[in-house]
């Protein structure tokens, strides 16, 4: 079994993906594809994995070049399924999807897992979806929140109000470029919170916004090194089919809080284990029922882009988030 990691030199792969694969009891040969000119040892040293007992091969690849895989065809398996995990900026997916489509046309079997967000916005989602359809690619969305223990246990049920909170003490912490192009609304509400909601409820054919507030913590622009209209905090309340949905997320608070309330009953979102381990176990075993689908991803983008414009406010680092509600 072969697993190909596209974007293997990124922080997420170092912190979550490789440790999960290290501990996973699945025989898999890993090909780490990245732009940097490493050999295998240099790559493992760079991601701080001192002992990796699975077969790992680092391959230097420029994902923006034409015919990306032409000189690397021999690493793909022509007889069995090639598992592809993509952790690249959304703007690069158009090119990669087209290239993977060419591989499929040549007879290679592919199963693809895309790290969220799927697209930059609704328009880009539609473009990517057209490529998936054109090449008949087997694509699944990666959302590690759905593989946290308490989230996995959720299923459709009757309720009146659902509240999801995820605030943290951290600020940009080395993710400046990605975060500033995304912001709290897309990074958390579109990509995580709504995926949780869809496990319980998915009828948003008609909804109204009760509250939408977006803010940025003081000092964000200094950390970023430029002016920015990106929000680091969102408080959103919407109503659909007589159900209330409240979402709160943000950075640079005095404590970390992560939980769901269903009609006042609180369920902690457990972060003591690495959910990427369960996610990859299921992906490599083709158990994909709990992965977000493209239909729900489209709906999430549609909801986000239906929100009214909201003026950017500010707040102090280290504040208690409850003081802002």
C-alpha cells in the first residue's frame, strides 16, 4: 500500500500527520512530496522524526510545474490503489487536480484526501468541483475535528439549540501567511463547525442571521507585519427551521476552550489524542462514511458567503472571551 503526501514539508504534516502515521498499525509505504531539495535523512531531520519505522521516501517536486508527475511515474502503483493526501494551499489544487486527472486517464487508481479548506471561496469550490467531476476523481475532505472521540459519537438527533465554542491562547504562531488569507470565519466556522453541524442537521434551505460579529486582537497587524482586515474572532448566531446555531471562535484569549452544547448539555471537544491517527486509519482502509462530502462543503461555502458584511472590531490579547459576548 502506498500513501503520497503532497505538501510534506508543511507544519501540519510535521506536527500531526507524520506522528499519526508513525503510530498507525497499518503497513504502508510513504512518499513525502515537497519542494525542498532534501534526501530522506534531511527530510526526517527537518520534521523532527528521529525514528520512523515505516518505509519513507522523500521526493522533491514542484507542484506548479507542467506535467508534475511525468518524471516520477515509477513511484506510483499501476496495479493497486494509490492513496493521496494533499496539504497544499487551496490555490494550488486546480493544477494538482488536473495532473491527477491525467494520471487516472493513464489507468492509475487514486483515492484522494484533501486538507481543508476545499477552495478559497464558493466560486473556487465550483471550479475545483468541475475538475473532480471531469476526471471522475475519488475525493474526500479532511477535517480532523470530526475524528475527535466525542465528535465521532454524534449523530442526527432532535434539538433546539446547538452551540460550538473553540477559542485558544495562541496567536499567529508561525501560520501568518495562511491565517491572514483565511481568517477565523473560514478557518473554523466554514471548515470545522459546519461539518460538525452537518452530522446533526443539514437543512439550511432557509436561514436568517441573528448576530454576526467579527474582531481582530490588538497587535495582530504588528505580528503580521502589515495592515489587515482579517478577523481573529467570530461570534455568529443563525436560525434555520426553528433551530438556533451559535458559533464562537477566536485566538489570543486568556484560556483555551473547546466544546459543544446541545440544548445546554455540554460536550468537551477532546484534544488529548491525535485525531489524524483515526482519520488515516479509516482513509487507508477506505472507510470514508464519516468524512465531509462535497455537497456539504458546497453548502458550508454558500452559508458563509450569504452572511452580511460586518465591520471589523478589536479586542485585547489575553481577554476572557465571555467578556466579549
